[in-house]
């Protein structure tokens, strides 16, 4: 049951990332910004930031991309769950989906895997532009590993509680 749900969730996420997600993001052209700023990248999930100021604006803009990426990835997962799994009735399936939705390790994953693929500072305007991306394949592998861990934890917890119930039941017979 949970194994099938995990597999379906991964298929849905892959479909969303590689087909639907690209359609939802439009190309935006901002005067004075580099041509890559706010442009879709087919094989990656990207976030963008700009900051005004001296050269320190580059570091500030880079730092601001981390929470943006976390929000972006969280939004993708929420959209997949809402579109396909919001009407689950089984409490075990709901528990799996909620555990999948809430990712306490997301900040570490993002810091480890996000690459700054575009950094440009316009000295005359004193503005820094940043593009930060994570490959969609890396996201899928990470989410698959998470689904496997959650599935393992739920099935073993279920098995452990079943053994406890059996032991308690056997003790009451004596």
C-alpha cells in the first residue's frame, strides 16, 4: 500500500518537474538585467535574486536565494500532493504524504546541491543579479531516497507495533 503510494508519488513528481513545471514558469525580461535572469532552465529548478548596493550586494543576494529555493521546492511538493493526493482516506497513506511533505533536511540538501549558475554585478547601477539552480535529476534522486526512508520507517514502525500487540496478547493469555 505505502510502497505503491511512494512509487506513484515519485512518478507524479518526475512528471511535474519535467513537464508541468516548465509550463508554469514564464520568461521575464527586465531592462538592465542579464539575459539569463528570470529565464527558464529546462533541466534545473532555479531561483533568482537581485540586490542593490556595493559588491557586498552579491553575497546578500546569494544568501537570499537559499530560502527562496526552499520555498520553491516546497511549493513543487505541495502542488504535486494537492493535485494528486489531497483526498487520501487511509491514515497510513496520509501519514506517509505528510512526512514526505515536511522535509527537515531541505536546508542541508539545498546548501549542498545548489549552484550559482549566474552572478553578475552591474557597477554603474550598483546592482547584483544571481541565478541559483539545482538539477531536476538531483532533486528526484533526493526525493526518492527520502520516500524510501519514510516508507521504511513507517513499515518497520508498523511491524514493531504489531509485534508489541502480539506480545501483549500472548501475555494476557497466560
